[in-house]
C-alpha cells in the first residue's frame, strides 16, 4: 500500500511540475494612452521602397502613393479622427509605407505603419502587414487590398483597446 501511495504521490508531483512548466498566458502590455486619446491625426507618406526596376504598376496598380492614398481613404471613411494637414496640428502622426524586398530565399511585400508622437518624433507603435504573393495580377490586387483591410483592423484594435478588451 505504501508503494502505491508513493507512486501516486510521485505521479501528482510530476504532473504538477509539468503543468507548472507550461507557458502561462502573458498579460498584454499597455498601449500608450496617447494612441487611444488622440483626436487629430496627420497621415505621413513614407512612400514605396522597391528592389525591382520594373515598369510602373507591374506588381501592383496605383503607383508609389497607393498605400498612402488607400490608407488615407480608409482612415477618412472610418471617421474616428479628424485628419489634419500638418503634423504640428496633430495628436499623432501615422506614417504609412509599402516595400518589397528579398528576405533570404523569399520575396516579401509589406505595409509598415508607424504611429509617432509629433512632439518628440518617438515611435509609439508599429504595425506590419504582409501582402500574400500571387501570380495573377487580379489576385495580387485582391491580396494587397486584403492586407490593407487587415492593417486597418489592427489600427482599430490599437486605437480602441477598451472596446476590444470588452469583446474578448
């Protein structure tokens, strides 16, 4: 009987030890309060960086300002912020850019949004969204638009953290 109890106790200790070593859910770090409280946004065009010297609009239509134009239109449509024409008038600067590059053995296209404090120039938050590659032009366009929509969804989550926490 003693040997059974010892085995059972060892089993419980071993199971407890294994359970204790399981990764615990990490609490979310706070989003800077400035992001949620901002009323006025200046949208900055970080442009397009490309490694290719291809004819205009070969990979994606819309030219080098497409990411800026599309993001600006999405922010305006959302209507959460007043979009201002000068960084000095803004509570935050949203710097949007698009790039394609070689990342080791693969080719990567991505949006990068940096949320900046206009007073200090300090980056408060960065969101990167990858555009899935496709062979057909219509699928590349669809993937570009989908990545932009994903970027906007992430912006909405970051900007309204109380609403997203309540829905979880």
